[in-house]
C-alpha cells in the first residue's frame, strides 16, 4: 500500500505527471472567498462558478454535507469541491465548522472519481484551516478512503 506524500508547495499547482485532482473542503453555506479557494480562483474561474451554481440550485441536486463536485479545469487537471464544513467560523459559539463524517463521505466519492480517471489526488491539509479541524483526525480518513484503494495522494504545506 502506498502512503501519503508530503511536500512543501502550493496545492493549486500540483506536481507530477498524469491526471490530477485538486481536493479542498467547502462549507455548506455557498460561501467562497477565504482560505485555499482564493488560490484556486486566481488560477481558474470554473471551480468557484460551479460551486456557486451547485449551491444556488441545491433544491434540485445533491449539494449537502458529504457531497463532492468535480470540475475539469484543464486537460489533465480537475478540482474537487468537497462539502465538509457546516457554516463558517463567524459564530464561534457553535464550535468549529469541520464535519469529519462529511469529509469522510466526500473522500469516498473522490476515491471513485480518482479511480475512474486514473488520477492522483493533491490537496492542502483539508479541513484544518478555516474549518478548524485537526490533521490527526483527517489524515486517517484520507489513508482509509484514498490510499487504501491505491490512489496516490500528495499533501502540500504552503510556505509564503
């Protein structure tokens, strides 16, 4: 079984050959504008536009915690919008927004898409920035859902 590869760099500029899926965690409010999504939006307009449409039309689609949306942004690059946080951190009295069970479900969908495309998965430490999660809880989910199925995963630690 392979393992998670850790590198210093920008997950919005994934390294390596072949088809790549850049995964990140979104909130369930339709908000896009802080954190890693800013790096994505600087490179491509499609992931944000698709996410906003998906949220706007949620009465007629699968938008919810644990859902995943896959947006092709180039011949060999996709972005996975994973809905894994409830709300945002503005109202701190309700605790952190991360929802590990939702990230787990979305990672299962991501694994299926990665297998379908023969893709590697690239990500920052999802769920651990604005969502307030801890890597010690997220990393085992990635190992179980992706790595155990043979999907190569690279996690990027960004240095400004």
